[in-house]
């Protein structure tokens, strides 16, 4: 290369080309975000196999895995906030920014605004990631945008990009707490009350949820799990006598009881729903139980263990065959009689009045589990709520037909949206959208003893910020005719 070719137009010598430095942690986080975006995958399903593969290759230690997990989940939870900030730093609409570029920018924004990583290190690492996965040209764009973001901390940016609360409360909360506006409105309607309550709920949605175990009755105890994990690494459940909460970074799969199916991972709210149905007062026989929407099997496994202690048999029904296989796996080793079938709960193969207790945990928008599946908030649309309603009504109606007169039905959903909870129950009891089935409410609150803030009843709504659980809803009904 001659001397002239080695100089730039400004007369300065050209810098020698430097290969980008591959950072396995950030590359893995980027790959996970791309899978979530391109394949509508869920991070909680995508990330574990990626981490396992990285460990097997020797690229990762425990700290690397923790950082990758934080980068993925933190970026997804705060995506709405980061989008607003990035939009103010680019000269085009975000929809015109290539999605892979936006993922790298969002990862960089999270490192700058949501972690303790020093700004210079966050920018440098993000630019190196961009060079590896996007190329040098687009890495320059990433560098320019992230340097603009370093001008303010998170609070400073929120003052700039969020409208004042007094001007537009819902949009202010949507930007500050990174939820779509329509979800802010729906959650506020469901919760009621002043600003402090909805802000606490939205912030709880952005917290990392604890990993909670369930000791399946008759097969394991909470005391056994606590001893196996160690007192420094686990705590008893807040509300369920079968729950154990793991400290951050705990590995459920390392426990013998989990590997053997005597215990499992299950949110405490889901445990409370199953326990309440099992403890609801019942006259007459109590030998036949049904879980009508059993996949992936957590509640079915707990119900099966409870039924076995009473000599009752559980039928677990799940429409999707692949999910029915997950239910079979969860119930494997249950000491009592049980059966798993693949069947549509709206066209059931069983005869009317067959069961004494029925749980119908219906498909829903999942707005009560945004802590665990943060990407769901960006996928759901307001019309999804109405789309689920006919199925939810049909499943509840068939559940009430499935139970005998005097038997109990639990209608459960992992959503606090009013249109998915009490409105569905009211519609079925009043005969809207189909023939009415005679039933009466059972007050579910006494069946969750010691749990505060359960409302006016007779149904129950749990909340992440009040109970540390997913926002599970439960209505208990007794068939009367």
C-alpha cells in the first residue's frame, strides 16, 4: 500500500483494521431477543437452552449466565421506555430502524440506564456487539445513538420523553413503567384506587419474580425442600403451606425432589387456586376430580397429590396433545389414580354430572403474568380480550355441566382484566351467550386463610404488588340444578 493510499482525505494516517471482539454474554442476549422478535418465542423458553449450550461449551460461568439473563429480561421489561428514549435520539421513526439494530440499541440502553455497568463500558461493549452481528457500518450508527443516550440518566430521560402525569396520566404511566397504554388502563380499571396502587402494580410487573417451588402433598414437604436447598438459599412460602421460595440464582433442577417429580416449580398464586378448590365445602361424594384445561400440568400435579390423599381420582384433560404430554410428565409417579387425555373442554367426552370438583383454568391474555413473560405485554392487543371471551364462557359452562348438583367448580384465569374474570362468570350465570346453568357463588376468601387484601368477595383477585404472586383470579361456584 503506497503512502497516499494509507492516508485519509483529512491527511491523517488510516487506523489499521481491528477485528471486533466477540462477547459471548452479549451475543447470547442478542440471539435470545432475536428469537423473541422473529419467532414470537418466549424468553423463558428460549433462554435456558442457550445458557445450557454456552455452559457446555465452557463459555459461561454463573456470573455470565446471571448477566445474560438480566440483559434479556431487563431489556424486554423496559422495552417501551427504551423505545421512547431511542426514538428521541434518532432521525427517523423507529419502525424504519431494522429490528436487529433496534435490539442492539435496546440492549445498550438497558446497560446504560438499567444496570450499574459504567457508561463507557456499556457503549464500548454494545458497539463491539454491533460490529459482530451487524457490521462496521451500522455499528457507527449504534455508537452515535448510544452516546446521545449517555447525556442523561433514566430519571432525566423520563422527564423528557414522558408526558406530565397531570396532562395524561395513562400515557405518563405507560412510558415511565413500560406498559402499553391500553394495559395500563385495563389494570387500573381492575385494581381501582389512586395513583399509588397502579404505580406499585406496574412496578411489580417489572421486578424479577422469585422462583417458587411446590412440595406435592404426600410426596414431599416444604420442610424437606428447605433442608435440601439450605436456609441461606430459600424461604418458606408466604401463603401456601407447600411453597418454598428460592433465593436469586437458585437451581430447581438440582434438587432430587424436583427431578423425581415430588416437587415442581409453581407460582404461589397457582398453588392457592388449587388448594382453594380442594378445600371448598362439599356435601356428598368426593371421589372424582377434573382439571379441564390441565396443560402444562402444574395445577394438575398438585390436585392429583391432594386427591390421592383422599382416595379421589383425577382426570386431567388438555386439548393440545403436546401439552397433554407435559401433563403426563407432571403427574408421573402420582400415588393416586389419575388419567390424562387430550380432549376439547368445550366438546367434552365425559357425561354431564360426572365430577365432584372441577377446575377450569381457562386460556387468557396472560396479563397477570407479565413479570414472568414480559414480552407478552408487547404482543397482546385490546381485541385479544374480546377474542378469548367466547371460549372462556363455553369452558365455564361445560365445567358447570360436568360437575354434579352440589359439586364445586373453580373458574381461574391468570388475568385481572374484568372482561376475563367476573364478567365471564356473570355472563354464564345469567345465560348470556348460551344456556344458563344453575349455580351459586361460594365465598373463596375463607379458603385462602391468612392472605390479606382479597377484596369484597365472593371471588378472589391476587396481585403481584400485594401478594407477591401472579395476578390469578378465582371464582368458586356450586351447581344447584
